[in-house]
């Protein structure tokens, strides 16, 4: 059974802090790892990492895939209150490659 | 700019009642999915449709049925609702079938309570 584990489950920081969110996986036939941000409603896509694209960056957010350690980190620098959300990690693998989601990390950024 | 549209946004049912959650996408996507999200549990796949005319079970299909009405629409039916089906339901779509490393586009969710 495919398994995706995120840590920590929750995190409270102050504006300006840097945070690192973790995602580890145990899957068969890894295909891709995706990060989503979920505010009040629908998850929105952040990054996709694959064997051929192990590092992505967009503004203050960046993500790296460690194929050896079967994990990924999502870094957010100079956090803002607008970064408060649940961050979801999903891994596409197995026969169907449909993403399996982790439980998410709830990030709260205080002013 | 509609993307993926779900109706209704909120619903309260009594145990044993039935209802259908509707989902439509206007992005000409081929694949559609139904997930449920429970507190602390992440998103779990209920059913998916890789292409028009096909449907397959996901991780938690028991108690649900689906219909891929056409390329745009994918509905989820609860025949006899149970309190364990209280959850937030998300519909999602992707351009290509699973296996093409496609990101999913999500609807805004339906919050369902079964009393």
C-alpha cells in the first residue's frame, strides 16, 4: 500500500520566519510528487517534482525532491500571513499513478 | 474562468437519505476524480474516471456510486447516507489520464453533514 507522510502536522510561526515542511513516501513505481496549498476551499497547485525535475522555485517558495531519501521538502522564506494554509503533498505512483495524498501540514503565520 | 464547479456547497442529510453531488468542468479535461477530506486525514480517493465512459474505484468507494454523464460532468451519489460519510467532498479534473504526471484542478468542495 502506498504511503505518504507529512511532518509536522501543524506549525505556528511569526511573519518573517522561514519554514520547512517535509513529505516522505513509500510507494511502488514513483512517478511524481506534487505540492498543493489549501486555504479555505480548493487545493491549488504549487509544484510538481519528478525524476527529471527535482528542484522547483517560485518566489519565496521552493521545493526539492530527494530520490535517495524518498522525501521532499517545501521551504517558505520570509513568511507572510497569507501563507497560512494547509500544505498537501501527493505522490503519483503504482499502476494508476493517481496521486495519493498525505494528511497535510497546517501552517499558521502570526503577524 | 469557472474551472471545476461543484454543487451544492453545503448539504445536511438524515441517515438513510440519498443525494447526488454534481461536478462539471469547462477545461475540456479527460479525467475526473472524487475525493473526500476528513479532519487530519488528507484527501482520499473515492472514484475516478480516466476518460468519458469509464469509471474505477479508488481507496474508499464503499457507500458511493458515480456516473460520468459526459466529458464535462461527473456525479457522486450516496444511496443511503450514513454519519460516517460526513465529510468535505472535492471533485477534481486533469487533462490527461493518470500516468501522464498531470496536476489536478480542484473544485471548491461540498460540505456534507449526515445526522
